[in-house]
C-alpha cells in the first residue's frame, strides 16, 4: 500500500502528477501522467504532449487513494530499480 512515508519506494509510472514547486517557474502547475522514468527525469504525458522534466529541481504532487502527497524530487533522484528496492 502506498502511503506518504512509502511513496518514494513505489513505482511512479502510470501515476498522475503535478509539479507543486520548482526552480523553473514555467513548469509549476504542469500536470499529467508519468509514462517513463530515468535516474534524473520523469517523462510526463500532458495535454500539450510529452514533456521530460528533471526530478531533483521539482516538488511533485501525487493523489493516492484520495490523499494528496508531495514528494521532493531530490529524494527520488535515483534509478527506479535502486529506489524501489531501497529501505527507508
């Protein structure tokens, strides 16, 4: 089960996300579905097409089971398989 404490150890592909805070003010509010993930980037399918956004410079918002969660990009800037298998 995904919770606020464990979200960083779960798969993000397929989740809807929104950029809550960023060093680049032009991307704040950008939202869509995560369709790919690398060590340092999310690829998001938005209404205006696919966007590749760096993880570490943004705070990411997710809604899981009706609960809003915010994840600091710097805490998830790892390869997906390393992050998923990591302990908290």
